[in-house]
């Protein structure tokens, strides 16, 4: 039996709703969409992204400023300058921002500028980092490790919560397998299992799961249908020109079209994507 005292449900209806801003909460009746480029490249890029996404039912912006790259010679991100660009986009368009931290030293600057701190799959079991995030004071988006079991994933969340931070969102982003056709294998069964096992919100990243933009829309719709509380999807003004993960980036137009196609699916399972309907606006704390 899992020794996940804080993450597991205390009763079948135990659900937690986590606030990103006054208008945006993950885990309630709204399916939350987070969109943006893999990497913040310039102020002009993020202005274009935010201006187009803000008029669609897209609730939050993503953009990497500290990038974990396989090659040390690849672009590593803009750092604090990128954080300032994200903060400016949030100020102009009212969209909370999500960005990744890779080390304890990066926590303080990211907390100063961002609304949610993302822990990438490579750091899911970086236990000292997880402990430090327990004191971060901001919501955490925890991505499943490349080959992590559900138990290992849940216990990583337990580390953050056991050190003082109850605001954790789980993200299924695909796991490695023998098949090389897709970048990873999206485990929607894990989404259902995590929602049964834990009270935490669960979102899905179909971009990293597939690595191919033409597969993203159908898997995004399947994720909403199986109960995911949200999606995080990469998009770019000029996808093929993205400095990282170009193959999996949607155009901004394709991103807006995809999100519009999700509304009927959300309604069919009793949820919504509307920005005007932010139910359960306060975090639920249930015994």
C-alpha cells in the first residue's frame, strides 16, 4: 500500500481545486488549457502568442526560460530576461504563467515572476528539489518521469506536500516504450487511475507524449473525454522556426481551433472551457 498520506483521497468525493490566479483554478468544473511555446525566444514572440491565445478559451501561458536540453550546445533559455517577458505578457493579457525550474537556485527568481512552477520529467525524482518546492509558496506542476510508475509519480508529489506545499498538479506527459513512432506513449489509463487514487488535479501534455503535431488534437480530445482537468500544449507563431521541439509545436491558429473543438466534449462530461465560468474558485480542503 502507498504511504502517500497527503496525496491519496480520504473519501471518494475528495477533490482539491488549486488557484493560479483570481480567475483561473485547476480541478474544478473548468477544463483548464495552458498554451504557449516550448521556449521564450523574444518579447515580440510572447506578445504575439498572448494576444492571439487570450481571445480564445485558453486560460494560462507556458514558456520555458530554463531549458533542460539533451545537448549542452542547444539553446538553454533566456533565464531572468525570459521571466520578465512572461510577466509582462501576464500583466497585459491577464493570463497566469507557467514555467519550469530545474534547480533549487532557480526557485527564487521563478517565484518572483511566475504563477506556477513546472517540474519536468527529468527532475520528478530530484528529491532535494522537491523538498525545496515544499517551501516555494506557489502551485507546482509535476510532470511524470520518463519511465516512472504511477506509485513513483504519486510519491514524488508526496515529497512536495510533506514539506509544506499542498498545491500540486499532476501532469501525464507520456512514458518511454519500445515503439519509436511517437516520442513517448501517452498513458490515459494513468489519468483515470490518478483521479481515482488522488485528490489532486491531473492534466495531460499531448505535445511531449506524441512529438508530432498532427497527433496532438485527437489525443487532447481523448484526454478531456477521460476526465483530465486540463491540458498543456505547445504552440508557436511559426512552429517550424521554434528553437526547440519544433516538430511538436502547433501554429497559433491550430491551437485556437483545437481548443474550440474541445468544448462539446467538455460539456458531454459535465464540464466547460469557458473563461467566464470559473467554478470552485477557492481551494477545497476536505478531511
